[in-house]
């Protein structure tokens, strides 16, 4: 009957019919149906690739500046490094918050800018401030201050713990860093893998002050001897008439025994070795850092996702590869999941999804209760899935994600997407009940309330405008909510006009069968 629709219009006549807002959707039912199918397919594709998260992605323009000054006390770091940098950073425009921490040999300054500041502009200002503070910093800094972008709101999505009853933590650190961390970072969606526990292998030299004094040595002479013995530079060169060679030899000491046999000085014609004035042990780099898993010392791996990546797919990909990764490590090493952030995300998304389906079911039941017509209920109810799926396609194009706020917008929209269709359908039914042909009733009914439906849609969207102009973090969070709800309402407005064609053609088919 779709192909007979236009013939039906000519048969019944449309003289004097008021022009509706979009009559093409009523006069071209086949094209309208194909357009609706295209929107549904686009929505299904967008739903397939939409990332899942707890909340909308909000990138805080935050930069962290770190300065290393080995051997300096926290007081020295605060006065000679942190304070000069803070004075320069405080002159930057757009800086909203600045915090610092001065520890032994390390200064960390966190700079948080306003959300309207672009990150590349903030980086340029930070670099200019560091250059201006160079003359005020200690001249013997081993390296200039280093800065990097950080996101304090991006918590690890998965935390793994490595424990062993036989292997020391230094070996666990090596296994976690060289095997697991490298493989996990290759999983799709993983952005950063960091280690916690502070058991990076190192050789610690514990000086005996009495032995040093007896040998006539000081701590500075001991440090100088160790530094010179580990110099990794060219030892010379061979310059011939035709070729030039550099003599490169690696003097790096790697084992405690190599350090113990190191000659630090000569006294009375006899060598004074490092083992005579100090104790050399294989230990961790920082003995004041540690991590535990279930009251057992462990090495902890924190996995962070890439911006915009699907949290659930990322964690599932890691957990699927975890059995394969554990086969390449010693059997005495136990890898356990310490925390999984996707548990709460899965639960919240599941609950909101259930509420969305319940809302759709309630809307359909209410329509059936008041319209008391299965045909009219089916026609009006088609606006719900088509509008929601079309919104998913638009969300994918805008770079949004399925989160608690966007799903809440879809849940709220289930009551808005059918009101226009119900109003249009009731007006068309009124003309049909008066004896007018279905197609003429559809054109006349749509023409009478076309601009009314548009005004209702615009008024609903106008309510969401204040949310779009909210500033700070709250505005960023609710922006996806407002835009998602507005898109659903706009698509539903178009659906109400298109569904009129379905109502007209179904009614026209019944009309022809009665004839």
C-alpha cells in the first residue's frame, strides 16, 4: 500500500488541505521508512563503538613540574628550588590552583589551570616560567625542572599485586617492570602502567665512619672514588693515517662484589678497598617505600586507560591476557587482582539500563491505557527506540560515552519522545472519525499542529540551555547530559512527523480494504 499512497491522494483529493510543516514525510512513505531504518542502523553502529565510563570524560589542564636535587634536604629544596619556581608560576595567567611538596632531593609542583585554558598554551607558559627561574635555581642542579601533563581525576581502572613466598621483592620488581608492565601496556585501551612498592633493585653502600676516620678518609673522598669508578665515557682513541677509533669500555659496576673490591685510596703503599671502610649490600633503591596486599609485601601495578577508551573492554582485555602473561613468570609468583574499578561501573550501568527499559515499558503501557488502541500504541511507541538509537549515533559522532549521566538523559527522554507523536496521532484520528479520508486527515492534522509541535520541542530544548553554559567541572559533567537530552528531543520531533505517514498509510490500507 505504500506505493498506492500517492494514487490514493489523487483519488480522495487534497483540495483545501492546510500545508503541514514537513508534508514530504507523509507523501513519501517509502523514503521515510528507509530514512528511519538508516537512523536505526547508524544508532546500532554508534552503540557498538560508544565507550563506557562512570562519568563524562573531563580533562583537567593540569601540569606537574618535578625537580631533582640529589642530597638536598627538604628544607633546602623548599628554599632554593620550590620557592623560586612558585614565584614565577604565580605570575602565569589562567592559573587556578598551585600546590607543592618538597622532599629529600625532590621538589614537586602541581599546577591546575582553568578549564578554558588550552593545554598547549599552558605548557608554553610553564616553560617560559622555568626559563625565567633558571638564574634563581642552584647552579649544580643535575638536570633542569621537568614538566608533564597529568590528570588527577584519572584513577587506575585495574590494580594488580605481585606476591611471592620465596623470591625477594627486588626480583618481583624486575619481573613486574620487564615482563608484565610491558605486555599490559600493549593491550588496546591501556594508557599508562605504573609500579608501586618502591623496591627497584639497587646496591647500597653503608659507610663505617670509624673505619673512614682511621684510614684518613672522608665521605666526599668516598663519593668521588665511587663516581670515578662508574664513569661510562670513552677511554681514549686511536688516530691513524686512514682511520679513527674510539676506545669505549664500560666501567659500570654491577654486583656488590665489584663494589667491595673497589680501591678508594692508597695508604702506606697498601690499597684501601671499599669493603674495608663500608658495607656493600644488594637492596632496594628506597627503603622507605613499600606496598602490601592482604598483609603480605607486594609489588603493585596500577593500570590507567587511554582518554576515551572503553573502560570495560580495556579491563576485560587485560584479564583475558593475564593467564598467558603469568605463564612467562616463575611459578612462585602470584598475580592477583587488588582492585577492579569496572565493578562499580558495570553495576551502575546495568542498573541505569534496567531503569531505561522499565521507563520505556511504562510509557508504552500508559499510551495503551489512554489510547486504548493497539495500532495507535505501536505507532507512537516506535518513536522511543528510534529516537534513542538515533541519539546513540549522534553521541558517537560527538565523542561522548555511555555513562550514568547520558543514560539518565536517555531515561528522562523516554517520556518526551512520544508526546509529539501522541498529539499528532490524536489530531489525525479526530479527522478520520469525522469521515475524512486517512491521507487527507493526515495532511490536515499535521498541518494544524505542525508549528505547535515545533514550539513544544524548542521550549523543551530552551530549558537545557542554562546547563550548556555552566562553567567549571559541574558544567563539563552536565554538558553531555544536556546535549544528549536535546538531541533525543530533536530526533523525536522529526519522528512524530514521520510516524504520521505510517499512521496515514496504515489507515489508508484499512480504508482500501473496507472498500
